[in-house]
């Protein structure tokens, strides 16, 4: 890998030489194309501002990736704070009305299915489900195993399976709503 | 007769939490007629539950398509992304 003089640092050349590496690094951790693009851009801008301080001690790619790593860490922290707020609290009030009423999502179903970001979000939300709930949901809903087979495999009753699947649906919907259209504080009828 | 009137009254007075459960149950199989009628009526008047139902049904369809989608690709930066970033870099540092 090259170790150029500090004066020769050039952001468009960075894109040609290190764009793929930065992209793979970002997409591998964030798994959202739009966010990965923002983070790579923020990295290039930060590198541009700091380029006079780059002394060629590390090679250029290592330097850029270290900046990207910090940008990703910042992003994940922000995201966690934001999602913490959305996931917090029960879905329903003790009376059974919505604590936070589901709001209409901005994109229609077919358009959403066509967006790569949707699938990344869906997988990310699946990954956040509590383990027992996730296992039942993936077997029953994603792999579409027969209810009896899932009950047998997990050694749970049919009623318990339904509770887990229903819980997973609620959590998944809420997780995606947090990303696509945060629910509003709306009362049921 | 009295029993079924009581049952109808109970179903009609259910809170959204119970209707959300009915929306979910309906994905797993047909609902009893009374529950189905009550759910349809409730969805007409409750926007939150209507949104919920639409989203839950959508997710039910979407997750079934997950297995046919492979893991995220490890290809390089897409050309359109590179183009946009290059344009922005040139704006800042012509």
C-alpha cells in the first residue's frame, strides 16, 4: 500500500483507491446503503480537514478506516439512543388502549419491499428480538414450519407458541416503525 | 341467547390490545364470525389499529420472503455512490 507525502493527499483519489474498502467496512457493520454512504462521506470530509496532520505514519487506507471506525461508533451510539426512546415503555396502557398509536408508514408496501434498506432494517430488527421469541418466530413465520413441529422442537405448548409469535410481531412492527415512521402518542378510540 | 348477547357485548367493548391480538390471530387462521365482525367494525373506527393491521399483515408477507434473499453482498462501492461522493468532494475541493 502506498505511503504518499502529506501534500499529495487527494480525496477523489481516495475514492478510487480506497472507496471499495471503506464501503465494505461500512456496509459490513451498518448494513444500510444510505447510512454507509453518509458515513463514508463524513469520513472523507474529516480526512480532508485533517490531512495536514496526516504524517504518513500509518498507510493511507489504515488512516481512513480508523476515521470511518470512529464515525461508525458515533453513529451506532446515536442510533441506540434514538431507538432506546422508541422501544421504551409498553405498547399498551393498562386499560388496553395504545400507549403510542401506530402511525401510517410513508411508503406503500410494494415500494418498501423494493428498498434494500427495508430488508437491512428488517434483519436488524429480527436480530434485536429476545432469543426465545426470535426462535419461535423464525421457525414459524420465516421458515413457515408447521405449528406442531415448532412446538415439538421448542418443547412449548401451542398457546405459548402463539404468545411468542404475537410478541415478535408487535416488537418487529415497532422496531421498523421506529426506523420508518415513529409512532405518535395517540389514544385508541 | 343471553349468553351470545353477553359475548357480543364483551367483544365490542374490547380494548385495542385485544383487537391487535385478533389481527395477529387472523394471520394464523380464520377467526370466529363474531370476532371477525367485531374486528372489521373496530378497524373502521380506529385509525391506530387500522395502521397496525396493515403493517402486521405487510410484515407477515415480507418475512416470508427473507429466505430467498441471500446475505448482504460484499461487493465494492456502487458506481452511483462513488459518483455522488466524487461530485461532493469536487464541490468542496475543486
